[in-house]
């Protein structure tokens, strides 16, 4: 059993804790009109937050996307075309081609070629990202940056979140 001197203060009463929680959040609605209004406010707030996230505003980003190093990695990945971007569409083509009996061997070879190309691209991208981060941000850890870059590079460009800030082929500052 702990004593109050261990934590320096007494445990708050339940009603005090609940009252504090209500003040920090939306108060429960008393009728249907208020509930509808609250839902509309929450929906609007989520839309604003999502728009800020998609624009890449630092405050709206989740922890895994925050910071100048992660922004640099995103910009580096977005400034180039990669095999990973075409990985899923090409696998769909392989799936369609594999349904044709005479082309099944070609489809399997094409699938292995695409997978090998994606792995080589991942390896080269990881090495490039880590070396550039080490020179630009010497104090920043490079752990996990290769996987972060690869997962972003394998997404279709339109579906990346936050949206790409760089045009492919354009040099970053």
C-alpha cells in the first residue's frame, strides 16, 4: 500500500477527475440538436487536421513522420522514380498474364525480376539515404530510415501521405 508521501500528493477523487476530463473535452450533449452540432464540429476538426497532415505540416504529422530528417527522407524519395512505385501495378499485370497458359513461365520470370529489382532498389536507396543523412545531419540516428524510405517508395505516388512536395527528377535544395 503506497502512502501519499511517495508521490507527493493525494489521489484525486473520482468526481474531480471526471470533472477535469469533461472540461478538457467536449461536454456531453443534452439533446439531439447539440449532438448533431458536436458531430459536425468534430468532423470539421478532423477534416482540418487531415488537410494539415496531407500538406505535411509538422504539428499534424504522427511521430514517425516528424522532424527534419524524416522530411529530408520523404523529399529524397519523392524526387526520384523508383521500381517500388510500379511494384503493385506490375504484379497485377503478372497476375493477368499468368492466367494465360502459354505465358505462365514468362509471368513467373517477370514476377521474380520485379521482386529482385525492388530489393536491389531498396538496398541502393537505403545506402544513399543513410550516407546523405550522415553528412547533412551528423547527430541524427539513421536507424529505421531505410525502411521508412522503402515503404514510402513502394506506395503509389498519388496515395502517399503526406503528399509529395517534390516533383520527380527535380533536385532538392
